[in-house]
C-alpha cells in the first residue's frame, strides 16, 4: 500500500477496499485520521456523539484541520438526523458538496 511520511495513502486504501467489493466502511477515528478523511473529501457522512459537558482546554479536538483564514472557508455539513441517546445526542451529517463539483457531476 502506498505511503508518504509514514502514513498510508488513504485514497489508495479506499480504492483497494472498493476492488475487494467493500461498499460500506465504518471508521472510528481520532482527530488526526478524522481530519485527514475530511480534508481529502473521502467520507460520505459523519456520526457525531455529543454529551452535554464542556471539557475546556484539556479536551481533545474532534478533528485536526488546517487553520482557517476566513470563516467562509470552513467545511460545511448538512444535518441529516438527530437522535437523543439518554443525555447524549447523535448527529448524522453529510458534507455539503462544493458548488463546482456538484455542477461538474451534473454535466458529466
């Protein structure tokens, strides 16, 4: 499997899983892998579990992404479903497609 800087090429990994006829993949990830999947646009949806607690600066980030220069550059998601699980909440979100990518897929 191709790698760079000691890390797997995630796109190549997903391509290989597709060759093996893996149609769905659940990835339970920490902030580094989750951030990389988002940064490379390699996911279809996120399931986020939230508890009504604030951890402060010692809490780990949800994802590691590059610093934003402008708020409008933030990744956007569409809320698909919200489920209450006791005191916690599960959010199902899907990435909002870039307008150019959406247009080119309609034209192609």
